[in-house]
C-alpha cells in the first residue's frame, strides 16, 4: 500500500461541500477535477432552483439523476453494435455475390 501511495499523486478534491483526499494516477487528475466541478455545478443548479422546497438529499438525487441520464445518452450514442451487424450482413452479401 505504501509503495502504491508513492507512485500516486495526492490531491484534495472539492466536490460540492466536501473536500476529499485522494491518491490517484497523475493522468487522472484533470478528468477527476472536471468531474468534481461538473457534480458541484449540477448540484448548485438544483440547489438554487429548489433549495426552499426540497431537502438537500432530494437536490443531490436530482443532480445525480441528471448526470446519470447524460451518461446513458452518451453510452447510447456510442453503441456501434447495430453498425457492426449491418456491416457483417453486407459483407456476407458481397461474399455471396462474388461466389456466384
């Protein structure tokens, strides 16, 4: 564990109202800081809209649902299975036509 910590970068990550000490690979720092900022911005957006009518827990869940929805949308766009199936079908048809 101590050996791993020496190879890792120690950062203090601010997520909404919490400071988190983390040991990370150096190449993870920028993406983690951007992710933390995204979480914080999303929570702040919902807090400013609903702070007087919703609990903090509900506000957090709203923010997490928005972030999860964005991830699902991106994952859906990166699904290349239908493209692969079409390419395989076309390849089979071309092979069949060339064999005849």
